[in-house]
C-alpha cells in the first residue's frame, strides 16, 4: 500500500469560549493548516510538524488511527504524515482543531473515502480530548474551521445549533503575544466562577449578536485567566466593531470594517504587531 492524500483546514477565532458551560461559538478565519498523509503497509506512524519539531504529535496520530479504524476495521497500516500551518500554535487560534480537520481530510483522501463533515468533525473532537489538547473537544472551533462562518454549538452533545455567514466586510486583526497558553495549566476554579457570565455571552451568540457576545466573552475570560486585554480596549476606542480574547489566549481577535482598516492600523500599530486576515465563511461563500 502506498496511497497519498491531502487536506487543508482553516483556523478560527472565539466568539464564546465553551470551557465554562460546555457551549460555545466561533467563526472561521483565513489562516490555514495543510496535511499530507502517505499510507504505508508498515504499522509505524511518523509525524513531521514543519517548523514545530518539539510539538506533541499525539493528536495527529490519533486522527489518522481514528479514520483507519473507521474505514479499515481490523487492519493496521502506518503512515508518514506532514503538516504545515500559518496558524500560531497554542495562542487560541484553533491550531489543534485545524490540524485534526486537515489530517482527517488527508487520510480520507488517501483512502479514497468520503465522510459527512459533521461526522468527521466529531471524530476529530474525540481525538483532541484523548490527546489532551482540548478540554471540551472544541466542537465549536472545529465546526468554524471546517465549515466557516459563525457557528454556535453545544459541545457536550457535539450539536451544531446555528451557523450563518459573518459580515464579509469585516477584516480580522489578530494580536499574537510571543508566549503560549497550554490547556494543562488552566485555572479551572476561576473559569467555573464566571460560568453565569459565559452563559449570558452564549445566549447573545445564540440570538445572532456575535459582536456583543465576543466582547463580553473576552472580558470575562481575560479576567478569569489574568490576561491583559489593553489591546482590546484600545481597539474598541479606535472604532473596532468587536474585540476579545480568543480561546484561552493569549491572542486577541479584533474585527474592523475593511474601509477603516488602514487608519485603524496606523493608529494602533505603533507599539504592537498584528496578523491581518479575512473572515472565512465557507468554501461556497
């Protein structure tokens, strides 16, 4: 056996983090992760994450094995898997969800198989929990990264509650601090303490008020996680439509009207560096 397949997934940013309540919302962004899977007869799985040689590979291996177990029960082929990404790792921009999506797509492509997107996403969320890279499985993040647009989900039941395009006139400005946030070090008791506020943000998102929900979520999670949100406040002062902590940070996502972007950047960029990208509303948007 020597079959090669390719897959790609976008990243995403947070509207409402699901850790506190098990319910979340996110939107797709135009940063990508690519995966190439070469399925081999040997049972060994070799993983190369380009540019991040020290990153754990368990999530990638789990996703490959999950697809094999589903499509080739009882067989034990191996693989050489290579991933590369535009998405900063462990900054709250859904790099793990994008990697899981891309590896599942690439493995299916290598096998010449198809799977419904939500079934494939649910497979990836189980792999993320098993690999210890997600508390909830991040069904919201994985849906936004795969499907695009704004999604609202119940991660406890892997249920997609709402999905629709975001305003395509919005540009995404992302402040990415140089340090990483690992899920193993999160203050769970502080996060539980703000679950009622997180629920308010979720209800706003469920009604379609994504920009308001994003601001409220950012304020409550940044406080719980002791993450400086001065950049979000400065962005809002300068006319950003919304701004808030993405995931558990440290990245802050900011939404700006495209016609105001140049002036916004000239006003705010004097002391900070930013990634500028677009909303990802789905392949057919």
